[in-house]
């Protein structure tokens, strides 16, 4: 596996590997979520869906559009964070490293919360659509 921890790595190398892995995962998750939410926006706006569900899905459609816009902003935030995280290499003292590690944890918590909101909305979509499919 690429970027496995080696015996000769010091703490800084290990921290950077973990940061890089998280950032790569975040980029993948957010990029997929952007595509997925765009699909839901178009799907919920389709004539067939609108004819059969009328106002019931309008609220969900608006929520998905809003979440899609927010998710696209996260894509930019992750890229910006990735560039900022390069600064940890320049750190000469513990307080500098702690600053970057805390920023990393805040970003991780923020993204996890965003993904939880996304899952809740998708669950609501599945429940609404399931009622119409089985009806």
C-alpha cells in the first residue's frame, strides 16, 4: 500500500501521511457527493416525478439544491485546506504543529457533520420516493 508507515518515519512524517490520506478521502467523498446531489436535483425536477408527486417533493428538491451548493463550496474549502496544510512542513515548533493539527480536526468534524446532513436528506428522499414507487 502506498504511504505505509515505515520504521524510519518520525512523528512529522506520520502526521503528514495521515493528513494527506484524510484530505484525499475528503476530496473523493465531496466530489462524489456533488455528482450525487446534482443527480437528485435533476431527478426531483424531472417532469415524470413532478407530475406524479406535485408539491410533495418540492421541499426536498429545494433542500437538495441548497445542499448541493454548500457541498460545492466544500470542494473548494478542501483544496484550500490542502494548500494550507502544506505549511505543517515549515513548522519549527510544537505550537505551529498544534495549530495545523487542530485545523485538521476542525475540518474533519465539519465535513463529518456535513456528510451526516447529506445522509439524512437522502434518507428522506428514499422514504418519499419509496412511497410513490410502491403505491
